[in-house]
C-alpha cells in the first residue's frame, strides 16, 4: 500500500543508497557547522548536533519509506513531500531575498512581486509531486485532510517530518544562493525575513487570528478541490497556486501569511544555525504563532467542510 514503511534494505544496492544519504548529510551539514554556528536561543530540544545525528541515522534506521526500488519510480511519498516542500522554499524564499537583500537585481520589488513569486513556487511544488504524494507540502494541509477523513492519520507524522526536512533543505539552498547578499545586508530583520515571517504589528491574538484565517481559506479550497467532481488532475496545482496568490494579496499584509508551519519553523531553525555577517536573533518568541495559527485554521477548515457536506 502506498505510504507503508519499507523494511531495512538487505541487498547491496540498499546499503549503498544508505551510505549515499549519510555522505550527503555529512557534506551539507558537517559537525563543525553545528558546533560553531548554533545561535541561542535555539530550542533546547534540538541540542548541539542532535539534528545532525538524527538526519544522518534516519535513513539507515529505515524508519520512513525513503526509497522504493521499482521499475517505474524510485520516489516515495516521503521523498515527494520533501522535494516538493524544498522546491516551494527555494523559489518562495528566493523571491523574498531577491526583493529585500542588498545589491540584488530585484531589490525593492515589493509585496506584489513576493505574492506572485510564492504562488509560482506553490505551483511548481504541487505540480511536481501531486501524482506521487498528493502534494500536501504543508502540515496544515495534511492535518486538514486527515481531520476531514481524506487522509490516513497513521501517515500524518511521516508527511509532516518530510515537509519540515524539505523546508530546511530549501532554506539552506536559498542561503547558499544569496549568501553574499545576506552578508552585505546590514539589517538583521531583513536577513531574518528571508527565512521566516514577522508581523507588521506585534499583537498575539491578531497575529494568531490572521494566520488561522489565511490557512482556513487555503485548506477549505484544497478540500473542495479534492472532490472527484472538482479535480483537474495534475492541473489542480494551478488553482492551489491562485488561492495562495489571493491569500497573499488580500490577507498577507498582517503577518506575511506563513499559512504553513513547516515553511516558517524549518527556515527559522536554519536561520539560527547558518552563519551570516551581522545576524540577529531568530525571534523565537513569535515562532509558535505560524505553527499554532495554521494548525487551528486547518482544523476549522475541516470542520466547516464536513458541516457543508
């Protein structure tokens, strides 16, 4: 069954793939980077290097369906969710960096450019992976689908883990691409904005409400798109992208419309880890709002959807 965890590989090819994963992690996440670059107040649950060791052993432990050796496709739902979320973050955070950072070609592009960039990012991510995993690419969407009875709860943790890892990887790639511009930017707030969201006006309840409302709109739209009579197949990526564009243009002025816990928390962790000249704090005091708000919005969307059926 799709999504069923695969047992530990016992053949030579499986072992080789395991060591390939470990080698890649060692290259992109060397222990020295974790030892020297972790910035307080990174949540203590990660510890110094715990994330590094967890990623390294993740595949070897065969806890998740990483590879499925078939004749048609080697990508499983786990990898699809990771890759799709990574694509969204590379393009989405990329447009933010291009408009905000010093000495970029797109400096000063503004919210309209950012909103269109994020919608295109969502289109690319969803279109690339919808046939394999359903292209949730967002813990709020996964939770909303499960709440509405359209997705198995047993698969929710695996999907969410893949989404967070994909967001962290995408954020790291964006940092590599804009590293010189991040170092040339003297405002720590603009540096942080290229990783995670900040509210225009700090107000706990209002910020929480804004994230919940935007996510509720997104998840309700997704739930209705998943109805057989409304589905466009792979082209469902287009209406989803347009919904995200509408949310950004209409509701995004308050908090920057994270509407995705992985999109905000994963890159915020990477902001705390990755080195940047003149880097400030990661604003952990606000970090729970783009996680809790979208989760509330997803639950409300599922309840509304079920009530309308």
